[in-house]
C-alpha cells in the first residue's frame, strides 16, 4: 500500500495540480488548510484535510501522523514587510521541518524557488534562502531534499496571466534586459518531478534546480516567439525601461504600504525581474534519472493559452 503523503500549500497554484496528480496515481493524501477548499476550476479530489496552519503545532502533528512523505509548498510570495516574509517562509518552514524530523522514516521535500539563489535581490528571495538554511540545519534528524523551480506557468496560474492577456491583445512586454536568460517549467511537469522524488530514496541532502530541458534557458526572442505562436498573431514587442520598472515598483509599494496592504510588485521584485541570469543549473548524477521533461515553452505556452481562453480568463 502506498504511504501517506502530507502536503502544505495544497490549495495554491502548484499544490492544486500536485494533489490531483498524486490522487490520480492512487496515493493517499492529507493536506493542511485554513479552510475546506472550494476551487470550481480545479476541484481537489477527496483527501483528508487538517484544518490549521504552520503556526499550529497540534495541526502539524495531525498532518504528519503516519506520513511517509511531506511535501512543503506553502509560503508567501507577497508580504507587507521583510519580517512578514520571514514569519511566513522561514518560521513556517522551520515548524513543518522540525515536525517532520520528529517522525520516523519521513521524507521531507521542500519546494523552494530559484530566487533563493540570489537572496540579495529581495526580501522574498532572502526568505526563501533562509528557509532552505532552516531545512539544512536538520540534516542529522531529517531526510530532506530541496527543489528550486524556475518560472512556473500553466493552467490556473494568475502570476503569468498578465503576459498572456497582453499577448491576446497583440502586445509583448519585456521587463528584463535584452541579454537576460530565463528557465521555465510547466506546472504539470513540475508535479511529475515532485511525484517521482517522493517515490525514490536517493538525493537526500541535495538542492535541485530544475527546468523544462532547455539547457540554457530562453532569451526574450525565444519567449516572444513562443508567446506569438500561442496567441496566433504577430506581437508588438515593448521593452520596458529599467528606470520605469523601478519607479513603478516604488510607487506601487508605497501606495500599498499606505493602505496597509501587501503587493507582489515591489522594488525587490523589480530587481528580480531585471536580474540577467535565471537559468537553472541541473545537478550531476542520477538523482533525476527517473524524470525527463518533455514540454518545452512553445507547447507549454500554447496549452496554457488554450486553457485561459476556454476558462474565460482572456
């Protein structure tokens, strides 16, 4: 009988796809959630749900009882302050990792971000890097592996939706420098990878950067061509000046701060957008030998564009 998989962040973009993927394979799944999820477009299959959050030790113990694998996806991509990022991403990861360490023979898969490689860029990136360090501190009592996805896209994603909407209208904004290289991965491929890692015993103590198989990532001409093919039309490229991006981010962050609200688009996010190298560096060895990506950007963008149109998001 397949061992129980405990999942945090199960109601998010990646988590919803992952739980559905695991359930389709017949894996018993238990999720941690603040409320019973109701997602009309991506309804979760029947799973065991523990009501609570990462700050609730009793909920974590209920989540992990009998689990053979823990997949930690929960985290914040926007917060009102650096301290709030630390609370959500660092302390939350520490809590679930320590709880997993108390279980016997439990595998802990921490899904981080490629941003953790560049902690100097933003409060978010620093919090993801610090969260990885918290996992590493438990190396003597926890079987762990860290996965750093690059830009993740696919059906149901709202973070990349703006680019697809622009393309549907005939425009292609380019926020990064002309020589920027970026790795991507389709959400279904990422979920397949996480599932494979949950089924193997090798790779403990490693940090894996992953992508869709494009060895050097993609430059803006390639990204634009894939988006134009998905939209079925020629796109007007609009390079966004660096000063405009940084100024807009500063104004946006200040206005949200006055309103007491959080936002993704901050000066830190602007620095992330302008960073020249977001190419995943895949590990050597056989850790990923059971997984081979097959969905490159043209196919992935076309599939995602079709979904947005059918769902009425464009």
